[in-house]
């Protein structure tokens, strides 16, 4: 049995700011559609990318804001199952978003609600698999979504 076919990955380097985060979203859509990823999966990955970059910008610290963020996207196809992988590498504070983090209880009313705090939950819900490692001063998060490809 031969290994799954992988298409050559697409890569982009951006700054950790909101303007480049928007540019990254467009890049992801173009790269994914060029590799025939279904739109539903592109949307899932884009939500994850938005949240991951927002976390780098908000919580990564000064090193994250002054260092490039590297993005890589690729697709693996095997008979019946396909997986798109999006990797985000940043130089921010080490933090494993795939590890369990307690979610705050639901507020009793909108008055009691505070914005934020649901990004990690969103990433976990929109992805099929997450992997994380911290290496050479950088966070490396890989977000995967899978689908059955109809022939």
C-alpha cells in the first residue's frame, strides 16, 4: 500500500498584526481552493486561523509581535479520506492550545458577560485534530480537518 499523496505545501510569512491576519485569511482560501479543498473545510480552517492569530496578537507578548509568523498549508489525500493541515509558527509565549484549559462558566446575563475566552474552544470544535510543540523558541500549532472525498 502506498502512502497518502501529499500536494506540495503553500507557505506565507506575516507580521503578528490584524492587517496581516486578514491577508493570511485570503492566502489560506486561495491555497485551499487551489488544492480542491471543499469550501466547508476551508471555512473551518479559516475560523481556526483567525482565532490562532488573534491569540498570538493578544497573548503572545512582545516577542510574538516583533517576530514573523510562519504559516504553512498542505493537503494529504488517501483513498477515501483527505486531510488539510494548517501550521502556525510564532515566537510568542509558549502555550499549548491543544491542552485542556478550563472554560469559564456561562454568565447569568449579558450584563455579566465579558468578551473573549472562547477562542480555544472554537479552534477545538472546528478542527478534527490539533498538534502542538514548542521548539527553538517557537510555538508550532498544526490544525487539521478531514473529509471524505467523493470520486
